[in-house]
């Protein structure tokens, strides 16, 4: 029994006793209440009916929820089940959202809205044999007066029914649950196959790649299913799905070419999203990509902090140092050069590049231009002259869409033509053709793998000293002394802010859910407050933060309670945020 835990009946009585009082009297409800079959915890009560809604969670013993033990224990099963349950309860909540009435957010009942990807969310966690489901509710009021009767409906009618219908195995379609966890095991198996076979991605035959629209991530109806060219087709055996056939892209440099509108970017986008698992019915369930893949793109205007971009850029006319390059306002080419080097620092093994979103002068320079602008006068060594060395000397593969310059043909191991959404392997034909034309300059001298020793500057601030929290990673705390916590705000896939400082995440194409943005904000906050002490390198700090998330969970990042609304990002996106924080 948890200390201070009271019965649901006591909650009901307390609730009735504060009816018609002024809103802050709701605060008395905070605490743990034992309901039939689950524990209800009211973590935080909103200050007034117009403020952010109150935070609550329910806890259910796993044995009581009754799912097979393996679903709780095996990582991929557990993650898939958490996602499944979040979707279940979310659809239950929809029935009751705003069914209790009142002013402001009275009656709101909400939990994470999951998209096409399976993510680990604070909304639902299975840990140590216990299910925790976090959500928000708007405590009802007339004006600013407590309406106990309406909250009673939420807590004693709506919620018990939602919990009962979505979190107990007995009440669910067992086949559906099984299908969902088995899919996750197949996806995991395919990820292992990629590693074992030296592949960077797999796109199953029959996959549906295009999305409904720029604003909907659902599959496009009546689209052309993917089919692998015979030369790249491989068959693998998955534990539940059985045999699966599709295009296996080996390590190295892969080029995707084709006329405009023939489906090149769509294929690349499906591949970049393949770092995540997708739900049944998405069409990309078996589009699986090397986990560390990073989409590289131009991002004018971003800030860059002490990045060695000299592989690509040297001798700038303003004599700026490119070995430790800094700017508050990057150009297209410097931003993309920095992205390459930062991604290497972040452990990336596969670059994804689309000419649509690249700086042309960063990618390639044609022969005539090479003649007109002599090498000594051109600060940029284009990507094309580094891409082979990146693979051969640094082990980083590239898949790129480049339909505008034939120069890329010479450096590619595999060339894929997209022809009316059909993938055709044209490697042999093109290589024959290449022999008839003189090759342009394809490689630059002086390749090296940069060292990643840059230190993240300490955020020690002057001003009022605040409470010192426990430091993580065994160093003294008090790196940041302004006040206890920076104020976190997240704006979907656009940006987040820490106090007044905003971090732009709009061009992190592999960030897939606004809840990841919120999580990144919390991660970076802990980084600034307790990890980046002016001595740790960026790499050490980011790894420590990410390890803390893996080991200690959301609790390590949140103040008094873990809210609903956080989703786990990849470490690559955490690096990207640290790199975009301006200070
Ligand atoms: P590209 O990059 O070659 O110019 P896109 O990938 O942007 O082409 O695709 C162009 C259009 O074709 C998009 O509207 C996309 O949704 C659609 N499309 C892509 N792949 C398919 C497909 N397999 N079946 C049907 N439509 C598709
Ligand atoms: Mg395109």
C-alpha cells in the first residue's frame, strides 16, 4: 500500500465538500486514490479553468491488466503494447472529451494523439510490471467556481469506463494486440538483418510510400505499390510474417535519379522515416532504415558553434576560421557542411540527401564552372568530391536524390531510376555510358575524419543564485544558477523555447511528433542546468543526457511529476538541438 493513499470514496466525499467553492480549492484533490482495479493519481491541479488542464495518471498492476508476461518483458513487445494502449485510451477519451461542461477547459479529457510511427511516450509506460497511463483533464467550473458534479462524472463515470475498456487484456481484441506486438518483432528482426547483411535500408515489395497530402501522413489511396528491381531484390525470413521480399540497399553510395514528379523524393522520405517503426496499415511497415540515418539539408540562417567544416569549406574571403567555424547566420552551403560534420559526431552511418533541399553549390560544381572559377578561388569542396571517402574512410553510406548532374553517376555504387513510381536498376547501363565520357573531378585530396573535442560552453549565469539540484554524471551541481528551472515551451514541429531562447527544429525532417520536440526541450534543459559545465564535450554531454533518459526515464527530466505529452526522440535529434541552441 502506498503511503497517504485513500479510497475513491474519500475522494468523492472530499469533492462534494468543495463544491461551489472558489477554484483553487480543487488543489485539495492532489494525491493518490484507490479505485476498483487501478490507482488514480492527481499529480497537478490547474490554477484556474483557463490554465493548462490538470495532470493525472492511473496505475494498474500488470498482473491485473492481464497481458501475457512476454508483452511486458521483451522490449519491442512492450513498446508496441504501450503504443497500442495509448491509441485505445485515446479513442475512448474522444467519446468523453468536453462531455462534462463548464467554462474554459472544463471537461477536457485528453492523451497523446499518436501518428503513424510507434514512439515511446510518457502517456503510457510499462515498467517493473506496472502500467502507468498519463493524461490531462480540465476540472470543471462555472466561471471560476468549482462544479464538483461535473468532475464527479469525469472521475467516477467516464474515466473508469475508459480504463476498463482499454487497459485490460480481457476487454481487448486479443488477435489485434498480438498482431501489433508481432509486427514489432518482425520489424526488429529486419533491423538486425540490415546490420548483419551490410545493408542500409530495406523497402518491401508492396509498400505504399506516398502520403495523402503535405499535412496528412496517412497512406495515399490508389497509389503504385513499391516493387524492387530484380537485381536488388532480397528475400528474408521474419519470425511472424514469414518470407518477405523487397529492395535491399547495400552500404555504399546509392543514387536515385529520374524525371521530375516520378517519385524520387517520396522514396527518400519513406527511407528517412524508416528509422522509426510504423503501425499496421501505414504502408511503410517494412520500410526499415539504418537507425542512425540523418537527412542532410540546407538550413540558411541557423547558428553553428565551433564546427570543423574544413573538409568542405576553406579560405573564406572574410578569412573566417573554418576549422572551428562559428556563425549566427549560416548560408545554405555552410549549414549543409556543418550538418555533415555534426552528423558524424552524432554517430550517423547513413546520409540521406535530396537535391530539392540541398544547396546546389554544396553538392556539385560542373566542369565548365571548374574551369571558370579556379580551385584556389573557390572555398567550397563539393559533397560529390567527399562522398566516396566518407564511405571508404569513415564508413558512412549515402543515399541521394540527384537528377540534375551526371557527375554523380561516376561515384555511385548503385543507381536507381524512378520511372513513373517504378524503381529500375540502371547501374550497369549508366556505368557503360560513363566510360564513353571523361569523368569530371570526383575526389578532393586531404580527407580526414574530424575530431570531436569541442566543448559545449557552460551556461553559468549571473544573477540570483537558485536551489542547487543533484548533478547527474558525478559532477558538482550548480552549473546554472539563475533559478531552479528554465521555462519550457514547445511549438509542435516548429520550435521550442527555454526561457526566452528559442531553438528552431523546423528543418529536422526526421523529428516526427511534436511530443518529441517537448522531450527535446526537457533534455536540453537538463543539459544546460546540470550537464554542460564548460568541461564536457558536446559528445560526452549528449551521450550522458541520452543515457540518463534510457536508464532513469522521464523522471530524470521533469520536476515534481512526469506529464503526458513527451515522446522519445533519437539521439541524432538531440545532437541537432544542442547544435542549434544559440545562447
Ligand atoms: P520527384 O521527387 O521525383 O519530383 P515526388 O516524390 O515528389 O517526385 O512525387 C511526385 C508526386 O507523385 C507526389 O505528389 C507523390 O505523392 C506522388 N507519388 C509518389 N510516389 C507515388 C506512387 N508510388 N504512387 C502514386 N503517386 C505517387
Ligand atoms: Mg523531389
